[in-house]
């Protein structure tokens, strides 16, 4: 049996992380020519793996936005092709998770209304 409350909470958390990642990536792309700009990245998958190992509730995992301070202080560390690839991957994952959420809604609608 599927626990809809827990699954939808987890799906919503993943969608939130993907939205944060898309926003960070777009900010990176917008600042790719700014001297000394250090890119933002969103950490989520690592924390998710830790939660699985520790047996914690996956819906409790929060994404974290951090700065990648690598490189010289006066050098921009944004690589446009890497950011565009990450944005494409993020869009695909967002589509999968949004479809998953829609599937839950259709199942609930069918259970409630019989259609």
C-alpha cells in the first residue's frame, strides 16, 4: 500500500530542491561574466543518501544552497556549458516528479469520485 501523505511530502521536497537548483543555476548563468563571482550549487542528493543510510524520513531532508568558493578569489568559476547541462537535467527531473505528483492526484480523484 502506498502512503500518499509521505510520498507526496517527499515528492514536494524533491520539487522544492529542483526549483532551488534551477534558480541557483539561472543566477550562475546570469553572472557568468561578473568578475570574482562564485557559483551557487544546491546540495540535496548527498543529504538524501545520508537519510536513507540512517533510516530517517526522506521528506525531512532539506536542500541547502551553498557557494562554490573554488578557484582564485578574483576569478569567476562559472562554466556556461556545465550550467546549461545542469539546467537541462534539472528540468527533466522536475518533469518526472511533477508527473509523479499528478499521478497521485489522479489516483486520489479516482478513489474519491470513482472516475
